[in-house]
C-alpha cells in the first residue's frame, strides 16, 4: 500500500506565506516526478509546479517568482513554499507523485487528498 498525504494548508492574509508538504509512504521502490496541482471552485485542476528526482523544476507562469518547489528524496517529501499569496491563489492544493512499487517495473501517479489554502483578509 502507498499513501500520499499533504499538509500545511490554512487561512492566510494577502501577502502572507504558507509552506505545504507532501509525503509518500508505504511499499515504495522509487519516487520520480513530484508535482503540485491546485483546483479552485468551479475551475479545472491546474499544474502549479513540478520537480524531478534530480531537482529540475518547472512552474506555472501565474506563480513564478512567488512559489518555490523543493524535495527531500530521503524522506520522499516535496514542499511548496508559497510567498506573496494573493486571493486568486485560493484553492485546494493536491500533490501528485510518480511512484514505483517493488512488484512493478514502471511508475504510476498517486494523488493525495488535497489541502485547502484560503487567502483572504
């Protein structure tokens, strides 16, 4: 069994900061790409940031310069540092992790349950 669990969401004022964490646990042979997505009410889920195993990153244009993605391979954990938050950043943030379990020779994506981020005064 594999679990992917996010944490760190909450309510923050505009201009504030939050740090999200996402940890994969269970029967894991290897972890590859780790990605953050978000979904606002009534909107489609969108990619926020991704990071490869060797820490190459990519970001959505809407958050460049404000958010930073990083990872700890020893802990199978990915982080999203969010600074200068805006009301339009309000959404449920989901973690997606590509994991290979010992029984398989390929990677498949696993989703976390999501964590709510609300930016409001």
